[in-house]
C-alpha cells in the first residue's frame, strides 16, 4: 500500500511538473534531447516530446522512469 501511495504521489507531481513547463525548462537547461531521454527511460522520442510539451502523459512505468530522471536532474541542478 505504501508503495502504491508513493507512486501515485510521484505521478501527480510529474503531471503538474510537465503541465507547468518546468520539465521542459529543466531538460533544456541540461541540453538533453528527446532521443537521449527516450533511450534512458525506454520511450520513443516523440512520446518524450509530447510528455514534455504537456500534450500526452506516458503510461505508468514510463512515467515513473521519467519522474525519477527529472528528480535526479533537479538534485544535480540544486547541487551546482
């Protein structure tokens, strides 16, 4: 139950982060392409682009991988 609650909170955070445009800004700040992100999280570049544009939300497994990547980038940005 705790894992499901944590995943749900992560998905809600990701949806808000994508819709706000913050995810696109973060990715642009690091100079990451949709191809590179797609290779990291196993998602097509067009699906990555649509997600970052706030037009489409990936399925749960890919969404969780994207959220983890974005969280890691945030940590790196805050640490620099």
